C-alpha cells in the first residue's frame, strides 16, 4: 500500500486555504469596498451580491477540505493509536472544524436574511446607521462578529494542521511512540498501586473492628 496521499492532502489544504482566505477577503475586501459606495441604500445589496457569488465556491472548498480531512483521519489512524499526542491534536482539529462549520452555516443564514432586507440605508455591510431598520441592524451586528470568527477558526485550523505535519517527522514519530509505550507500560503499575491502596484500606478497616 502506498504511503503517499497527495490527493487527500491537496484536497484538505486547498479547501482550507480557500475557506480561510475567502472569509478573510470577504470581510476586508467585499464588505470594505461596499462601505465606500456613495449611495447608502446600495451598500448592503452590493455586499450581499458579492457574498452570494462566493457561496458556491466556498461550499465546494469546504466539501473538498472535509473529504481530505476524513481521508487523512483514516490513513493516519495507526499513528493515532501508536504515537503519543496525535490523538489529542486530532481531537482539537475536529472540534475546530465543527466550530468553523457551525459559524459558517449560521453566517450564511444571517447573510440570506440581509439579502432579503432589500436596500435599507446603512453605513456598511455590517454597520447600521440611525436610519437602518431595527431587524436589519440586529442582523448586521451579528454578522460583524461572525465575519471575523470564521477566519479566526479556520486560521487556527491552519496552525493545528502545520503542527500535525511536524508530528510526522521521523524524530517526532519515534519520540511519540516511545511516549505511548511508556504510558502503556506505566498503566499496569498504576492499577497495581491503586489496588494496593484499596487492599491497605480494607486491612485497616478490618483491624479497627
């Protein structure tokens, strides 16, 4: 069986790169450019149109990333069992991915709500003004937080992925396997110690009767 998984890694990395880069560019570029439009009633529709154009590409990128991530999880499962630290890093990565998916999905729901709002006067895509309807303003305030949460979570995923790549270096694998072996050898001793403590307490209880 080949030890190369170039297709899976490419799907994983390219999908994550597009997810992170697209969300950051949208927050800075699309929303920032829309705020420069002189007609305040066109700022929100223009930003919404830009995000709608990006949505299918973003969905494809996320799908590619998830497919690559699941494939890597399967192929790397032997290391998770034998190398200390890999399972913990994988758990953190999975939690971050779920969080990023949840925030991205909720952000899209808010975005669709803003698309249906029409063309109210606003200061920017996520900045209402005193003329903005209350419901639209509330959605904009939510979007202002969400637009930065997505690149924060996906950016952290990039860092965790880089860390897990370092774990695959021969020296790290060797030390991790030694660490896991030490943990497995220490487990019976720990159980024996606990059993001994329990026996000692029972003996003391019998002596006190």
